[in-house]
C-alpha cells in the first residue's frame, strides 16, 4: 500500500512537471513571435518564463500541496490559451 501511494505521488509530480513544461512552451512560442517586433515584451516574457522554471524546480515528490496546487492552477491554463494569457 505504501509503495502504491509513493508511486501515485511520483506520477502526480511528473504530471505537474509536464504541465509546467507545456506552460513554458506556450510562453516560448509567444517570445519567438514578439522578438523582432517587440523585443522589450519578449524580454519581459523571458523573465516570467524563468519564474515557471523556478516553480518547476520547486516540485518535489514529497510536497503534495505544491504538486496539487500546480496541477489545479496550471492545468486549466495550458488547456485554454486565452485563459493562460489572461491569468499569466
């Protein structure tokens, strides 16, 4: 039973990491769109993308609260790009 629970925690942490990977991908795509025409906005997005990297690095298997918060907050955003940009 404990092994199954540990496995579930690993899977949930991996899901959270993948969600943040998708969020970073959305931001990276926008950065590429903006680079030529609005380098200041592109640089701002680069800084904000680093915040996603920091959040991603804060995910630990034993920190269920962070894992579940990332999933609850970011999953809807990466599945709806207009929501993503409204809330990002």
